[in-house]
DNA sequence: CTGTTAGCGCCTTCAT
DNA sequence: ATGAAGGCGCTAACAG
């Protein structure tokens, strides 16, 4: 029923080797022969077996997408972009989520599930421990990181430190002096983690301006609920806060919710800035440092494909972030604060 | 370097056949032998080649996830749920996006890319033409639909008609008499498309109550920008509209934006209800018919795995939707309308 | 430019 | 319960 390469070979009156070469566009095949083979393959509805091709060639035309989540803005957009770039080159995208649940620390990335199954690996937004990177490298295949690099690895992303500094600068320029930071999980401590770098940028910009940062950083889950909880904790401690820089738009929205919970107006009482450029940020008029996640996915996938063919690629591609002022920031007012 | 089954066989002092049986948990292997084989495999760091296994067995332990997008609430959550359910059973998830871009009609689903590559197919939120379903069935593999069924196919989803009716009933009960509907693309016309069924439910509930529907339906893209544009078009035509039922939360958020654009308050001037239970709906206090997309993904994946093993599964699994009142609905006020 | 011939690494009868 | 051996369908030398 399902025709194989031998059927095509017979129908075209050539050997299977020629069929293989003709169909894959390899050189050393007459245009006429190639055409004849193509026609025969078409008529028989021939589709090569990927397993057989992989087994024989050692290549899978598949890349592994490693990510903690897919249902988050940055991740979904990177994955969508990457998958489409891969599809154009007839590569398949295998999805591996290493769930970072709120309950427990994620399980370690296990390279065995990828072994002999992919030609390359794209790590999306997952800051890996040094030894995890090492075991991934042990696969002997190209590795590209998006949205969370690793030392010495090819990466695509934004300048998290500069992004954070720009956001904080915007708030400080408005006159704010108590600028808090809603950051990620407390156990997210790797120096190359975006959350850590954004916190670092926040601290650096404050320091550069002689503003305090001590006691103004709160940690929590990297989503709406996390941002909301963190902000409540922050305001309990520091009701004198007049501005919040959140490490993602999702957390920033949580911050807005928390402020609303407490009857505080944005930006009347407290200004808020996020990072991402989430489509829905427009609703709340959320000011943000926007980035293009989709294109980062496309770029990372393309680089990975280049590496697979042995072509040289830059060690790092840095995407720009741009301040989009949608109104959630304003000069501080002289709110009466009961206590600190 | 990479050890094969023969290495394990030699190390364990058995044949490759026994290794294969032992490692896959097949019967007819002494507990002692199995243990010895396991230990040998462990020590050698043996990982079977999926290509070789597929070629020999005809099974791939991979399922194909067909979806128009991943960066949309429903899709991202279903995919995330499905991938995790598959991973538990050591199945891989291959991602295939058939981009429904706003510019042009999507390309038809091409089963060839799936041929000999997957053991089953999960179609996520993509209403397929009858003949597309037929060609997919031609793969001879189990097929499950989530969030957009197809006649005679196994499906997981919600009761779209009832969901829409419930939403409209809520608005009508509040006293609204001009209840508009923000629907999906105009060329999304398959009777089993969620958008079509929701519109149908909206119309049915209005009819049941003797309320008009003519001229109150607008079509557009299934996202925030689409909902916003549609709502503007609607209000241009029918400024007397006091309530809007949008076919998704994303579009409902667009509707809220449009209303805000025109200086109308929600729910003061116009009430809005969406569908999904989007995490961010809470911000705008968006009332919605909530559904659990993640669990639909888990269920669909589990059913597909059952079908692969030949187990019987129900023809349809219907998930509940529940009205979550977050405040974007209220009784209509007597707004002065200049003209209709 | 094309054909021949070994494998690729595992699964699966069929014996034993 | 275990072993022997023939594929699975294709690619990649190597000839010619």
C-alpha cells in the first residue's frame, strides 16, 4: 500500500540510489532522470520514511524545543516563530516542556530523551545549570539559547541589564525615588537568568542615581498571580513605594491588580513598568519595555539550522527593547503614607 | 562511543532479543535476567535509537499536534496539557502549525508531512474541511480533535451552543435587549467551527426570547485587535447596542478597548461577556464563560494514546463551561443615542 | 552520471 | 525463557 523507494526506482527504471539522489536534489543526476523520478514518485504518492532515512544517514531533520512552559507570552511566541522557521526548511519541532511548577523545583533536563532523536536543540527561556548545559553538549549537537543564555553558548535575546536600566531611568526621570522591583522566583539565582539580570539592572540604575534599592525587591512566580502576591508583600513592607518595575508584563499586570486591590490608582498613586510588550498590556495602558519574541524564535531557529550545516554563526544576537509608554507611569504624587 | 543493543547484550551475556524484551518490559523474561540487562544498559548509558526502533516496529511513539497558532490562550494551554500527558507515557509531541494569518486563507493541511512519522494526530482548535479530515484519516492513524470537532470524529471540547446561550441569557436576564455578537472570521463557516456554533447559540437564545439578532453580528480576527476592530464596526452601525457577547476573551478585551476608545464605560454604558476564562480577564473585570483548556489537552492526549493501544474511547468528551461574573456586565442604562 | 552493495540499530517471528 | 536470523526502508561508499 505505502510505496517505498524500490517501487519508485522500478517505476522510473533506475536504481534506488538514483531515486534517493534525485529526490533530495543532490548533484550528479541528469535533469531528465530527475524529472522522471519525480514524476514516478508523484504518481505513486511516495513519501520517504523518516525513520529509515534517519537510521541510514544519522540525521533526523528534527530539532528539540526545550522550554518550561508554552502557555506564557514570551514562550508561546518564541515557539511559534521557531516552529515556522523550521518548517520552511522541512525540519520538525519536537516539544519538551520541563515544567517549572509553583509547587516544586523543576526536574533536571534529561538529555537522554533527546539522544539520537534530534539534530539540534533550542533552549527557550530556561536558565540551565552549568552541568545541565554540559550534559546537553554531550549530545554532540548544536545548541542555541533564546531568552536565557548560558556562558559560552550561542544565544539570542535582549540586553536584560540595559532594558531594566532604561525602565528604571524612565521612572527616576519622572521624579520617583522609591522604585521597587517585582522579580522572579527566589531560587532563580543563576547569573545568566533574565530575572537575575533585570534585577541587577534595576539595582545598577538606582545606584547610579544614588537611589536606594535595599528592601525594595520582592520575589515570586513569573506570572500574573505571582506579580500580584509579590506586590502585596512589597506594599505591606514599603507602603511608601511610588513606582514598580516588574520583570515581565504578566507580573506587571499582577502588580496593577494588587494596587487596585488596595485602592491605589495607577499611575495616580503608583507607577508601573513591565517588560515584554504583551498585547494585552494596552488594556491597562501598561507601560513596558517591548521586545519581539516571535522574531527571536525565528532567528534562533535559523541560527541552529546554520550550525547544523556547519555554517558559522554569531555568538550572540541581541534584540532591541523599546520603551512603550502607554500611560501607567506618571510623576509621583505626595500620597499620605501612614507608616513604613 | 554511543553503545548499541549489541553492547548491552554482550555485557549482560544474553542475546539482543532478550535485551529488547527486558528493557521494554515484555513478558517471558526472568526477573533476574531483566535486572542483569537493566544494570548493563545503565552502566553503558545505553539509549535505544528511536529511528531504528521505529523502522523495525513501525511505531514512532510520537504524535503530531496540528494547530493554527501556539501564541493564543486556548491553543497554548491545550498544547501544554497535551505535551505533558504524552511525556508521561514516553511519547513525543511534534508541532505543526498551519498558520492562519490575517492576510490570506491558511494553506491546506498536508498529511504527507505526518506520514510514517507519527502514531496519531491531535488537531487543536482547527476546523478542518471534510476532505482534509479524509486525507488525515488516510494516514490510517487515530485522530482526535480538541476545541473544534469534525463530524464523526472523536472530539474533546465544550458545548459551544450552550455556552453562548448561557452568556446571552445572562445579559438578557439583566434586561438587555440589544445584544450584539463579536464573532470570528467571515470565512470561518464550517458548521462544526466553534465560532459558528457560538454565533448559532447567540442567535438561538435571542430568538427564544423574542429578541432581534439581525444586523448585530460582526466578524473579525480571533484576537484582541480583531475584537477591537469588529466592535468599532458594530458601534458605527448600531450605537444603540447595550451588550456585547464576544466569542473569546481575547476578542472581548478588544471590545472593551473599542468601547473605551469611544468613551463608553463598561459596564456602565455597555456590558461585555467573553469566552475562555483568560487569566488576564480579571484585570478588566471581564465576565466570561470559563473553560479549562489545559485539561482538555490532557484528556485529548490520553484518549489518543488509548486509541493507539486499541482501547475504546468515548466519541466525545464535553467539558463544562461556567459563567464567571467579574463585573463587566450590569443592567442597561438609558444612554442617549444620537442615531441608529 | 548511475548502479551495486553494505550497513544503520533495532524488532520480531521462529526455533529451541 | 532465550537465541538466531531476517528484515524494516533508506543512505553512502565504491565501482563502473
